[in-house]
């Protein structure tokens, strides 16, 4: 399974037998979770808010999403739908069938204006969504809490009871939940301005990079990198072991169009040996720039909007002693006054939890990350 961030929160596909568990997808341009050609996967205990769609399963040619379990997810305040399951048709003829044999169970989908639950085909002749012309019910819907639904008659069934005064969302993470226990970074939201000798950010050039209240995705501050014919940024360093798996995520924003090129902002990480030599990652071995970099905030990015940045997973090579995590802005365009803001970064050391990868806890405080009874496939 592959996961591409940026316009999607996560794009899953094609892939078989994987688990996408306890993630938060917010403010992505299209879907929070988009699946094409995925089979026998579990999408569980995730939160998707303020995307175009929360979960979007689409058939394109032979890529039919089949036999997936989508359960215990919270899908609210998206621009269109909470869960959309979509095939394609022309004048009533279905040429790409609705994804089938999937189970949607105990999801909470509310305040999604087009429809909370949506099992349809898109008819290209009329350019509109319609229930399955054949009147079939290709999927199983059980105990989902929702306000509105659109499907062939009788397919989705009644909503499960939900209490407007109950803020509990089961095993799905809270939108602003980040107690830092599984985040290696110190001051990941740039609120504390810790000095480097207290584990804070090491700034390349304070004249070109600084903490600021001009923009903030959460809290009151973010970190701005600017540059003029150069590269600026900040970093933190931590111990790491060979073979360990890591992932760096965060959010980036530009307040003005990034003109010319190259001009872009990224987060990235790389591993180093005990002598400070840059080893890159196993995945980037042999590349000119061996660090594992995220997608970019660049000239094609709309201004004044936070975009999710994700390096994906990188493996520490033999000889690794430390990992360095960076915010970077690269600008050789010759246009002064350009830069990228960064906020809400997270550096995870990943460990196996069953057949899923979870962020490792970094302290010995009481761990209340155990799932509720709904964090299982049983009723």
C-alpha cells in the first residue's frame, strides 16, 4: 500500500491486507482517506475533518475496492461527504461498478453537507450522482451514526443512536490530541521557543528564520523560514538505532505566491553515524540528496492554507547513531521576501503493534492509549 499526502490526506491504493489505524486527516484539498483498488484492508479509528470527503472509495477501471472493513472512524465537517462509495456510469449504464463487499461499521459521520453516507454512481451524461441504477446493495452498513444518507433504497439502513452531548469518539484520536508522548520533537508547535541546550530547535540563520505569531495552525505561533539564494531551516537531533523506522509529518503554509524557482519548503529527516557523517536512509541510498523529504509547499500551492507534509517511512542504515529532523526552505529564484511557515510537526519512531505500525511512546508516564471495546472487529 502507498500513501501520498498533500491534496489527499492519505491515498491508499492499490494494496491488500493492510491496516490504516488512528490517524488524523484535516484540511486536505480532496479526500481525507481515498482508496482505489484496495482489497481486504482495515481502515479503523481514524478522524477526518474539513476535507472534501472523509473516506472516499472509488472504482476506476479494474481498481475496484473490495472486501475492506471501514470501522469506528469519525468523519465530520467535511465539505461534501463523510463516507462516499462511488462507481461510474453513462446514461444509466454502469461501466465502473460501485465498490463492493465492503463493511462499514460503527462509523460516526455528521455535518457533511452533501451527505454523511453516500453509495452512488456518478453519471457522466447528466453529470450528477445517482443511486445504483440496478437497485443493488453491494456493501454492508452496520451501526453507523449519521444524519443523512443517499443510496439505493434500503441499502444503508437506519442511523445508530448518538448523543449530541456525548463528546466521546471511541478509539478515534481527538483533533488536537497530542500529549507529546509519541512525538520525539521538543516544541513541535513552536510555542515554547526552547533554546537548543534544552532540546529546542537549532536555527541555521536567525536573520532568515524565526518564531512568529503572523500565522499559526494551532496555538499562537509557527516557525518561518525565508531565504534569498540559499537554504535556511531548523533541526533537532535524537539518538537512533540501525534498522529503526521513523516518519516526520507537519504542516506548511505560504502567505505569498512563491515565484520563480526553485523555491519550496519541506520537512525532511536523515540519519548520521557517530562521526556526524550523513547516511541518509535505506530508502534513499545512492541519491544525490540522501535525506527523506516530504512533499513541497511551492509555487503551485495556494496561499494562506495549511498543507499536510509527510516524509513517509524511512529506515535507519547500518552505522546509525542519530536522526536529524529538519524544516527547510530552499530559494534560488532571486525573489526576495518569500518563505514558508511550519507548524505542528511530529517525529515518530515506529514499532509494530500486531500487523500495524504505531508511534512509539517516548516516556514512562501513564499510558492511556488503550482502545475502547470498539477498537476491535467484534460487536
